């Protein structure tokens, strides 16, 4: 990366860290290495969404061609969202792909991801299973996303005992909790179908 | 080189598709893009000036007779060509190089261009471009010109910069920004030409301000006006020219007799290179 790009990145990081609205916007970054190619992002789950109360971590990698190519950003906290892979955390967001512009910054990227958390776009999904549930069973989607927030993002909503009970049943059969949650979520919490899926 | 440009364009279209694609497909697409990128990178960003006969040599007289004979015809008027890398930036890059060559030879034109670049910086901010991320590019461009003006950078240093991806991208971005700025400043005039249900602002953001996006006729006229140059484009293929002729004069299609271009580009489907006229023979 050139010096110009490095200077710019330093300024971008400062913009996020010292911005006075931080307490309101709920975005934060952490610099992981000196040449600023690896950065950790944090987004507080927006209020009035199933993600409220959670804290979501993101891996941000700055490419050589930055700022002409977008940063690569993915969730490292597991999240149940139509535009994020529930397996890998990969995000489907236009500005991280073909709508990237060199005038965008880390701040605008994090704010855009936060906005995506508020308004999913199920018609342009990253995770087709989540998107289908979002459109066909909105209530199940909501409680599943809340459950994930509680389990993986240190959320504060009361635990859904019904869901937890089914997770525990799979755990009793020797399934790891993370896998149990994932498979149950993908099967709309149908314990029989989840069991068949895992053991067949 | 020609092909890569076009392949690049079509794969971009794929990624904009709204259909859900699997992660395997994304991976495959990434691999394809990487291959195309490697191929492109084997050519310099800005080639050395060389004889136009090197263009003729690219075409087989039997299998591409039309281009072969057109290339030969061009050698009657033009003597040299400078190949530009086909990476979607070729139009902007060709104009940049053409302009820099003029300014290396003419200090007064250079001084004027520095002044107008400073004016553009203010204008872009007024037009609502994001403040420091955009002015960074302007300041970088102005510094590049100022170093030529102050004699800090000679022609060798300048061409080294033009061939360095890091530096050149910043210079190109300035061109993309003023192209976009000209369109936005004259939005009422250009809005009717924007298709596909895009607003002018959206068009500027996705087609102009995004690096490696190929230029269309709107981008061309806007950059010509923003930089205040006279540009001639020679076409290898007559059907590609907007006026159906072999070449096109910009900004306003002046007739050939009175038109003296500052810069001449050669258009081959999907790609622009710089070409140079034979020196006038003293009568």
C-alpha cells in the first residue's frame, strides 16, 4: 500500500474513533496491525431490531488497491440475517462490491452495515435459507435472530426457553451447541427435521 | 488486450445481477476475475511511444482484413501510437497521458491547468462531493502538476509515476471526479441521456466515480468539457462512431477543416490508445 493510502486510512480510523457521535451511532474500530491492513470493527445491534443489545464484531481487511477497491468486511460474530451468510459471515452489500466508491470510508461502511441490520433486503440475499424464513415466517425469523443475538453476540433479551430446550435435546445426542442452533434455525426449529438432517 | 476489456465488462454485469448466487459461484467468479486481472497486468499501464506499424502488425491481412487495412490507412496520417492498458480506465488514462505530454512541453498551459484544477477542487466541494476523501485526490493531482511546474519532476519521473499503479490511480480518480462533477454541474442538460432508470447522481457514482469502469459517450464528452481539451477519436470500426464517420471531434463535432485536436485517441472495440500525427511537412 502507498503512503498516501496509509495516511488516508489513519485519517479514516481517527474519524471513527474520535467521532463525537460514537455513543449514538454504536460503531467502533480496533486496529490490529501497524500498517492498518487488518482492522476489527464493532457494531452495536440497533435498537428495535432482533439484534438490539448485542455487540457484533467484524473482520475488516484492507486490500492493496485501497481506496480504489473496497475493504473486505465480514461478520466474525455469528448473525441470523438474510444478507449475511449464517455459516461464514460474508456480507451481501452493494457498496462492498460493485457500488464501492473511493470517496467512501470505514465510517460509511460500518454505518451502511448497521443500516442493513435495520432493513434487511431479502430479495438480494446472501443466505437463501434465512431470506426464505424472513419472508415466509417473519415471527420465526425474529425470534431466531434474537436467539442468535443472545447466544453469539452477548445479547440481553431473555432466553427463549422453548428454543433452548430443543438445542439441549440435540446437545444430549452429542451435537455441538453451535451446530445445533444452526441446524434448528435452518429447519424452522423443527426438532425432528433437524435430527434427521444431522444424523442422516 | 481488447478481449480482456470486454470480458471484464461482462463479468461486472454478472456481479450486479440480483439473483442469489451460491458461494461456490462467487469463488469461481473471483478466480476468473483474478485470471483476467493477471493477464491485464502483464501489459504496462502506459506503453512507450512506438511506430504505428506495430498496430498494423497486430492484424492478420487474411483473417482480419478490415482492421489490417484500416490500420495501414491510419499510418498515412499518424506516425506513432502509445498503447494503454485495457483495464477499464483506458479512456481516462489516455487523456491523462495526452494532457501531461502537452503540459510537459508548454509551461503556460501547465500553469493554466493547475489553476483550473484548483478551481475544480472548490467546485467539487460545492457540488456536495464528500469533503476530505475527494479533496485528497485533488490535492494529489495538483501536487503532481506543481512538481512538473517547479522542475522537481522531469519527463522520466513523470512517466514513472504514470506507470506506477499507486500514483496513477490517484491521478485517474481526479479525472473521474471532475467528469462526474461536470455532469452534476450540468445535470439538467445531461439527465435525459441517462438510461436504465438511474438518476444522474446514481449514474455518476456507479459508472464514473467507480475505478475500472469503462467510459461511455457521456463520460467522454464530460471529461473533454471538464478539462477543456479538443479531442479527436479515430475509429477502427465505422459502426462504432457516434456520427457514423471514421472519426469524431469533441467537444462539439466541429468539422474537420477548422478542428485542430490537442489529443487524438484510437478506438478499437472496447479500448482506447493514444495516437500521434505525423509531423507536418514544410512546403
